[in-house]
């Protein structure tokens, strides 16, 4: 048992200078100090690090802290040393003298907290080092990184559970972001399925103001948001590296201190941005999500997203970097059709199984539901994490409630269109159907004869897109990954379709879409073909990873775009696609046809395959039909006689023009039965 002078309460004051625990900390510290396996989900800024640092000082031996970022580890080690605690980190960023100092304190027994990145756990000497050092506990920071399909997955986190078993020590896992599914995965992978003592300390950050806005000149929107907070430290998250640089330059030209940050920068340049952000007041970092997990700056006053995040979990994690000191902080998230298209394609192009892709589409729907919320945003956000709350008074919708309209009839029209087309099409085709637009695809499928054709002419295309977006936000429709993104109804939609339930949607979103002068971004393919393009890219990526070659070596984007638009149905069709030569047709033709058709294409004789896409292919097929018709003679009573596919292929290639030449190929018996019919086909061709 710890002595009185090393009790958690005494050390809290003596070492860390706090007079009392924050809400929820005391119970977690007690469980970890007692050596019980612990899982704690606490809001960002709720004091997670104290919940393993304090028990480490109360317990005998060394506590191993597994943390995902070197910058985060360095910050914590520096702060602990300033407080008089012997702590160290073994990272790839160490100098030789730093590593020697850590090993010295391990040997003499003075080290209390040893920080390591998960990648170091793969080192062969790590286990023996920890055993010699007397490791008595493992603490895992950012434990959601163990979730294999989560937004911050780190493969080496999967080694932690095995290390815990090998050392035979208790484990405490901490995260600010974990829905029920992620929590279950943490338990399985870190605690070997044994339920730890779990603390769910709430997700609410009442000091952070939440706001969303539809994109309309997004650069100007971000510049205006930053201008209203001039001189305050802030982060702007962007979806691409190029956008971080463009926006950072624009903010600098507008008189702000702004720098870009992304994974493509040199390590020294990234470290310099991190140093400046920690030390300078009023710096704006325009970054991809590569920036943030290691940020421990308490006075970030605002976070903006110039592009829609990947999920509610990612959104919550990223806005949680603001206001960690408890003082008021602001957020703004911009979203538009191009963001949603990008996020859908990222899901569809991934290598996850279909059920995981479906779950990820549901998560994206939940984020759309937050973006298009009709009531207090904080209630929607906390509800996603399983918490009930009242209106917060600190979000844009509490300040100015959304304008709603009874959308039951419009939604029922849309759902009817989904059902009458067999849940086989995306929003683009369904909107064409509802607005009565006679496209080639509408005409070919006879959809202009459906009762729903043209029933939505009272709304324009942009307005219908806003309706479909909100329907997905209410999780009434989900893209089906196995059917190239075709929308299918969820159970939640059926009471509305049957007229048992009404639904209100945001009128302002529909009006903004109806009146928008901002042109839609030019996509690589149409909305209808985008899911198929994503599926083709996913197949290309899998083949490229298997062969360990760049993706473009399999097929270029241009080739896949043409496949998605033309949708070849046979190898002959596939051979007509730009970039599909004879070798690639033989090697990959069936594989990509299966993606397009949704099933394996029919078997084809090798001799016929060699003619695919050439004139001889069509000629071969006509000769094969004639041969089949005459197999038992002109009236079907003679002894069966046939030509092999290889022989028919030879005739199609050589194209004999007279009886004598054909006789040489067929021989007398076959020539007597087939020559006349074959010659007619050959001459016609």
C-alpha cells in the first residue's frame, strides 16, 4: 500500500500543484492506482494524462506509457521533469545522450514513467528491457488508435495486448473518442475480451461553441471567421495538402500570422511549425489531420474545418483541441456536395469488407445529420455518443433556430423513386427521374414510364440534392457498397413511406441550394458513375498492393474513368477501353468485368479470348452460331458434327474467301456440312 505522503491526494498537490481533482478523475485514479484494468473515456481537456501519471508515482516500478506521437511524448516528459518527476521517452527522435540518460535512470531504478511509440514495441529487445526495468503497469494514450477501421488506426497498437499478457501487468487505456463499437474493439484487442473497469465521463465540452455552414466561397468564409478572431491562436483543417498551402497563403496575405502543415513537409519544417504554435500567441496553423493529436496547447481559441471531416469521431477529436483551458472557444465547419462525394469515394475505395463500408457510410450519415441538424447541435452530438442533454445555448442553432418545412411528401416521393427502381441507383439518376429529365439511362430502362417520373418537377435539381443529403443525414438512405453506391432504404424510412410518420427538413438548406450561384465542382465522372469508379479503384489498389507496384501500373485513372462511363459488358467491350492492351486484357479483363457486372463473366475459350476486341472476335461468334445451328445438319436429323473453338478462331483469323481454302481448314466431312454457311458469313464480313 502507498504511504500517506505518496497518496494520490498528497501527490496531486505536492507534485502537480492542484488543490483537487476535476470531475471524474478521482475514481479513475483510484482504480488505476489499485492495479485494476481500466478503460476511461474522457473529454479532451478533461485531464486524462493525470489519471495515469499520478498512479505511476503512487505505485512501485516503472509505468510504460504508449503514446502515438513523439511531439506529445516530449511535451509530457518535459512537463513532468519540470514538476520534479523522473520521466523519459525512447523515440526515434532521441539524441544518443537522451537515450543514454533514459537507460541510466532505468538501470538505477529512479525512472517512474517511460514513454514509447507503439512502433517501438516491435523491437526484439523491448520486452526484455521492460522486464529488467521492473515495468509494473501499462498506460495507453489515445486508445482509439487500436480500432482497425477507426479514423486514427495505428497497426502497432495491436501489439499492446500481447505485451500486457507477456508482462502480466495491469493496463489502463484512455481516449476521448470512442463510440460503443470502438469501445468493444478496445476491450477485445487490449484486454483480451475481459471487461475492464470502465469509466465513461461524458463527452460534453460546454465552453466550445458549435457551428456549421454550407460552403459558399469557402476561402472568404474562413477568412471572415479568422478576421473576427484576429490575434487568437487557431487551427484550420483542410482535406488536402494543396489546400493547406493555398489557404495559409491567403490568410497571410490578409494580415494573419498563418503557416501550413501537412505530412508531405520535411520533418524539420513540421517540427518548426509545432514549436512556433506552442510558443507564439495568435499563430494560425492550416493543416491536414496530420496535425493535432500531439497538440497540448491549452489556449487554442478556435478550430475551423474548411472541408467536412471523415466522421463524428474525427470531428469531435479535432474540435476538442480548442479551449482546453476551459475558456470560451469557437468552431466552424463548412460542408458541401463535393465534400460528401469525396468522403463517400474514400469509403468505397478502401479495402474494408462490405459490412464495414456500410458501417462507415452510416457514420458519415451521422455526421451529415449533425451538419443538417434541426435542433440544438450539442444534443445531436452528445446523442450520438449515447448521452442525453438539453438545449445548450452555445451553438448556432440555439442562437438562431433552423427554418423547417414539412418535407413528408417530398421524402415519400424520393423513397418511392428508390423502391420503384429496385434500390439500384444513386441520387443523380433518382433526381433525373423525379424532375422528369429524359436521359439515355432513363429511356433505356423505361423509367420514363414509371408513376414517379416527373412528380418532383416543383423543385429543381439543387433543391432535390439538398433533400437527399438531409435524408441521408436522417439515415433514411444509405449507399450500398456492394451495388456501387446505389441508395437503399433503411428501416427508419418505412414508416414515412407508409404515411405513418411525418418528417421536417431544413428549409434554409433547400433554399440555399435552390438559390446557389456557386457552380458544382467538376467531378471526374458523373454522380451515377462515381461509386463504380470507386469500386474499380479499390480493385486496382488491391491488385497493386499484392503485386507491390504503383496503382497506375495496373491501369491509369483515365482507363478506369472510361470503364465506369462505358460499363463494358464483355471482354470485347473491355478491349475497346483506352489503355487495355492484349496483355492487360488477358491479365485483368475478367477481374474488372466482375466488378462492373457484379458477378464473374462467362468462361471464354482461350482461342476466343485471343480475338477479344478485334474484328475476328465478332466473326468468330457468328461462325460459332452457324456451326451450332448445323451441328445435326440442316434439318436436325444427322449425326452430330462440330468444329472446335480453336478451329473456328483459325478460320476467323485467316478469313478464307473460297471453297478450296476453306476445305483445307475444315477437311472434307466438315466442309460438306459447314462450308456454304461459313463462306456466306465470311463474304458478308
